[in-house]
C-alpha cells in the first residue's frame, strides 16, 4: 500500500521549495557529508514563561511549550516525522524529529546541497537528500539518495541527477541552455528505489510533476497522468486548466493528501485536481488541505468548502472578513484573521467533518506569540511560528481541541 506524505495543509510554494530550488547549486569541495546517524534525544523546549527571553529547557522539564529543533527552512512531514535543516557554519545539518519532539536522526551535507524532499512511497515515507560526488574530469556532480524517514537507513543511492529538485516532487532539472532561461531536461526518480521513471529528450513528453505515486506529463497540449508502473490513468487538454503546456511545466504542483494536486502559485488562481482521474475538484482557490481523520478535502476562496475524495461537495462554511485558511489536520480546520468573530489570537477552529465552528469547550487556548498553527499532523502535533523557521508543539502538549 502506498504511503503518502499527506501534508495537512499546503503552504505557499515559496516556502515548500525554499530548500529544494538551491540543491547542490554550486561547488563546495571543502564540505563533507555524513549519512544519517541515530540521535534519539529530545530537542530543546521553549518554556512559555521564557519564550520572549529566548529561554530554553530540556524537553522533559516542561509540560508545555514549543520545541525548537533549530530548523532554518520550512519543515516537511509524513507519518508524524518532520524533516528540515539547520544551517551550521561549515555545513547543513538535517534533523528528523518525531511528533513528541525527539530528534530521531541527523545528517550532514555541504552548504550548497540544501535541497531535500519527504515523499510517500510503496515502502513508506522516504527522505531524499542531495549531495555531490566526483564526476568526469574531476568535476563535482549532483546526486540524490533516499533514506527511511523514521530510521535514517539508506534505501537507495547515490544516484547522479542532472541538477536541483524543482519543488514538484522527485523531479530534477539540468541547467538551461547557455545557463539562461528555463531549466534544461528533467528526470523523475521512483521515491521507493531511486530508479529513473522518466527522462526528457527532444521527442519525449515533458515531465511536470511526480507527486508520491503519480507522474504527470505533458504531450503536446495534452496532460497525461500515469502511475509509477507507467500505466496511463487519464488524459485531458492542458487548456482546461487555463494554461499552455509551457506554463503548466513552470507552474508549481503540490501534493494534497497524496491523491490530489494543487496547481498554481496563489492569488486565488489555483486549481485542485484528482491525480487518480484527472478531474477538477475546485478552481480559483487560495489554498487546500486534507484531513485524514474525516477523509475531507478542504479548499478556501472567499468561503471554506469540504469535499469527499471523489469531489462530492460535503459542506460550505463562511470565512469572515480577512480570515484565511491556516491549517487542516487531526479532524480540525484552523483559520486566522486580524479581526472578527475569532479567538483573541485571531484564530478560529472548525470541524473538518462538517465545517462547523467548535463550541466554547473545544476552542483553542492562546498560542502566545505564535499565532495559528500552519501545519497539523495526523496525531495533532503542530508547527507554529515563522513557517520558514518553524517551532513544534508536540502531540502531548498540543491544545485540547487538536
């Protein structure tokens, strides 16, 4: 059974791909790599009374508070394990942290190899890290390797790739011709094995995205959806999305629940499609998320909408004033606004099952200066604070309604 990364909430593309777009983008012969090593020690906890004074304590010393894993880019998550990196003086340290705030493993990469991806696969969630190795003529070549997200055990690699991750799944691009303009030929790898699933040449279909177990191509002006065995699942005109084939190639594709894709870069111009059938679920939306507890797709425009996985509309709920969708997961929807009928910190909690506002007994306590969570894992662990350097509220310390 295919395991999905199932992000509870799709963040803006610039945050999701911050690390990926700079993967091994330069030469750093003086930096060394170290494969994942077990850690199994608690990350530091910011005690609530000391968060404004940068006070820290061991994770076991405080029953409340946010964990600070030291991440310096947006974290990715699957099966309640979070992965991001810390920028040290001479290298990058990747840290995998579980929903209780325990650092499971860490790995070191050169500072120019900041790209990484958490992907679902047939064998469970995989952490893909970039690296570099000696190539022809003494040059350095970019490589990718896959590791078990839970244990850090190497699953495959290193596999030489043409260039950095693009942010649309396990897809890599070579440099543009003359190093100017759009990227060069692309390669897609199977996240379970590292085997090449598709490569581009002058006559082949173009690779748009590889999201968990779904490969999306463009062949002329047609979109083509395939599984990882190469079986065609669907086709549809790319014009149905309001895009040309060239635009679809450069537009961000982000997985929602492992079975759907959010296409576009924001501004109420995004489209949610079903990767299994190619059908459109919603258009002209700002964001989307998936709640695995209620099996609900949630989209937002000027209103919140809840859908079954097949696209059947389940409910609509109003968004007040400037409220925006912040996070979806663990059975809940969280919105955030600067004003309106919301909690003192600007957040409001709803049931993902029916979109109804939670009653007073279930409403969230304040999160101090952290604001609304921007990610909720299946167990209810929260990512809070700046999405580009997130803090973690562990499952055991989460507010009651999550």
